[in-house]
């Protein structure tokens, strides 16, 4: 059974400097590990192999920089933006909650 989400969060991040050489799938894994480490109450899909409910914008080519990359995630509990940043998320430039 799929968990019901309470809040959707849109996260803006940049890919500059040496990070421009990191591929899309590695970027996704990086954020998944950081979310687990920050112990955010992220929603998981149902089924045999549940995964975090996250969606990234179109992938950026390797070697290309950007100052405005976005991804969305669904949380199962409401958390203030300041608390999210304090938990270990200094790499999140801007959180847009809707």
C-alpha cells in the first residue's frame, strides 16, 4: 500500500565546478543518501521494491553547469523549512514548499 504524502517539497540546487562532471544517476543517489542521513520523513512507493518518491527535472548533460536545477520529493510529515536546513542540508540553496 502506498504511503499518503502530507507535503511536497521543491528543491533548487546548482551543478557547478567539479560537480558538472557527475552524471544524473549519481546525482540522484547523492540526494537519496543525503535525505536518509538527514532523517527526513520521505514517502516511499509501495510494492515489492519500494523507493523514495522523488522526481528530477530533465537531466543535465555531463560537463554542463547550471545554477537552477530542481527536484521534487514527497514527505509523510510536515517539517518547517528552517528545520530541514538545520538537519544537514546546507547544499539546498532554496526550498520551495507547495
